[in-house]
C-alpha cells in the first residue's frame, strides 16, 4: 500500500470528477451488483442508482457486512458470483 501511495491523489481526483452517464450502460450485459447491509448509505444509494439504470442487473446484499464482502465473506462471495455467471442468459 505504501508503494501505491503516489497514485492516491490522482485516483481521488478521478473519483471526485466522475459524472455518471446512464446512456453509457444501456447495452450492458447482465450485471451482478453486490452490497453490504452495513455499508455506508452513500454506497447503498450508489448501488440503487446503478441498479435502476442498468437494463439487466440484480443486487445481492450481504447481511451484516459492509462494502467489501470479498474480504469479509469470501466463500459466499465466490458462491454468489459463480451462481450468477452460471445462470443461463
């Protein structure tokens, strides 16, 4: 993480300047959105906004977890992703 420190200002600036444009995602393939029930409200709001914009998305919420279930519930994370990608389209 220390080695990556010089990139943080540029990354934070990119995040601050990003403007969501729903039209860019109109032809998106099925999308799995992952959320944690204990995530900060701004993350939950963002997931709801993206879900409402994408034509074929679904939200899976990890109860009792924050916004990084790949670290806090890795087995369930893998199961959810594999179940989603194996679903017939």
